[in-house]
C-alpha cells in the first residue's frame, strides 16, 4: 500500500509574471542555485551565481583500521579554504579536509571508536546524531575537545540500519561550528538493509545529499548574520555536499538519495516537479513500507531516504519548494517559503535496471500500552518548560528500561525542530490525530508546527549513568545556542540523579 503526501502541484509562478516552467528553465540554464522568487528576503547574492553546473562532490568513505575487534576511525577538525565559487577561496572548517567530513560506515553489532582530534583554535565536540550509545560517548556539550586534544569515544553499534550524521555540539557555539562546515554522515547497515532491494552502491546509485544554505559577504567569506530573523540564518546560496550548482550522473533506473538537512535554520520541502518519489527511510531507518510522496519536508537535523525512478536521458531536478510550514505566521517565515533547485540528476541514455524497493521491516516494538511515564515539554521563545539550558542542571531523570511518552508542545508562532539524544522515538500522534505515514517509523528529530502537540514514544534501553546527561533540544541551531535545550540522565531503578561532572566549576 502506498500513500500520497501533500500534493502541491499548483504550478504557481515562482515570481510574478514568470511562469514556473520558464523559471525552471532559466534556473537550470544558470545552474540556478541562488534563490529566487522569495517575497520576504532579497534574492540577490553578493557572490555571483555559478555560470557552470558542477559535478556533485561525494564525501569519501572514511578509512578505518580494526584493532582487537574495534573499527577505529579518525576525524580531525581543522580550518582550510574551499572554492564554492570559481576564483573565490572561502574560509571553512572540515574534518580531515577543508569542508564537511568523510562518511563513516559501520554494521550493527560492530564495536567502533573514533579518534577525534581538534586542530582548530577553539573548543569543539563531535556528537553522533541519532546514535544509541553511552552518554559519555555522545559528544554533547560535556564532551569538549580542546584545541590540540584528541578524544576517543568507543561504543557498540546496537540499532537498525540508518542514515545518521555527526556534527559539533559545543555549548552556545553549535550553529557556528556546523555552519563553518563541520558535519558528515554516519551510515549504519544491518542484515535487513543488506537484503533490501534498494540502490546501494555508495556515491553511484546510493547518493549522500547533505543540503545546506549559506550566506556570503562581499569578500566571498561566510557570514553568520541572521539579520534578526527569529529562526536564524537563511542563506541565499544552497549547496549539496558543499557543491553549488550540483548535478549527478545516473546510470541506473532508480537512484536512492540520502537527504540530510544539515542547515542551521532552514526547513526544506524536497520533491520533483514531474514525478513522485518513494520515501523509504526516515531518521532512524527504514519505514514499514515505501510511502509514495510528492514532497518530503525536512527540518534541520532530519534525514530521509528517497528512491527516484529515472527516465533514460531525461534530467530530473530535485527542488525545494515552498514548504508547508504548518501555520507559521507570515512574519516569521522570513523567506523560509523560497523555491529553488537543489540537485540535478542526469541519467544516461541507457540505464541498468533497478528492482522495486522492498525490505523486511523491523517493528519498533514501541507500544503506548507499555508506557509507564508521561512527560510534558513546552517550547516557547528560547525556553523549554520555562527554562533555558543550564549545563549544571539535570532536568529529567529517566529509569532505564522504561517506555515513556514525551508530550511536546510548541507554544511559539515559530516552528522548531525537536531532537532527543540516545533514542529513536515513534510519533504517536499530532494534535491527537494519528501521524502521517512519513512519521510512522523511527525518528530522532521532528518538525514542530506552531501550536501543536506531538506525542512521542521512546524506550531507554541501557547505559545508566546518574551524572553524565544526554540532551534534548531544538535543532534550529540558533535556538539551541540561545538556550532551547535540556538535559536528562538515565538511572538504574531506584537510583537518584547525581551531579553533572564539573558542575560548580565555572560552566555557567
Ligand atoms: Cu527552535
């Protein structure tokens, strides 16, 4: 069975007096990655638009060595320069390179470790977004990596196959570190994903698509000025894997795109003008079945895997169009309703056949009847339950093994993107209604429309530690940095919360 999501094929012109088709043709002609057609934001970029399309960069698969049964990766954060635009060297940060990082990949049941080194001039950290792991390995704001230091987290991969990612999480500085380019994918495989009939040749028909928007100053340098925008910075240049004006050559009848919204603030609505796609996976792995979709909305931090059917010799353009922001009042949309091209797929004249996507789904096992605790989280301004983040305060104490329901309410006219560390949750309901099919699988981040209540169910399976907390927070990174975050610990039955290590020692 397939379902149809948000049909939005109105053919509305992107600019007054310009037909959608004409705009698309024009945009393609100039590799049109500079946003146009926006009411609320100037559409001109101080950096000239690229006059040629560029081949999509594919982040390399990270090399690893295996020692004593542990797969060990190396990530070094450093500064460098990147030529986003011909002839302009932009200062950026990256892992093992000048911008973004390699793709880490591991299989369920494997033990992994990462040597994280910091060659920047400032403190950073690396959080494994979506990963189930002990809190000391989580890479949140308490696992700082100081300049010149190396941090060595290790854990066992113990969750279904998924498209996860990694990025810094330093207290109050996350927006800047991600924006400068510190981010990469962490792909997990398992028996089910390996048996699935999904395109799976990395970088060929299984394509990482890290979507980010940037803003450049007159000198071609990145600027992080959000102009007082409530949601944060909305850039006027969009890039995929750091490539502006990206195209990808396709040789197979189907292609799988692993979409990551790696932006700091912008919400996207991905789709193709001329075809539907099969949504096959969300943040934490495969969906129960493919969901036939026109548009896939992703808030910052969210991922989706889509499978696109190709026509030989006929280009297809992944666009982000006017996302349904879910009732965000116009003054707060701030250009979040832009429409623009993201990635052009260029199929060959002859395509190798690809099978229909099929797999055996592993049930989440999360049942409302099993929930023993319900917690309430109200988001407003930059606060959760009336409080801003305090590194020394433990906000919630969870007992290991418990299934819990988290009722998350957005009381703000602005959207938020709610992320919980350590777990993959399932959305039970949105304002009391069953969730749409795209929210039927494993999630670790969910878009919160204004004035709605999301009931999330999750289970905290192991890794008790009364002292080291996990985070929950808004993944719109300006919001997070300004305090929209809280901390929880997972304790043994009957155990009390301890004290956050280092508390009382100047972490205020
Ligand atoms: Cu937010």
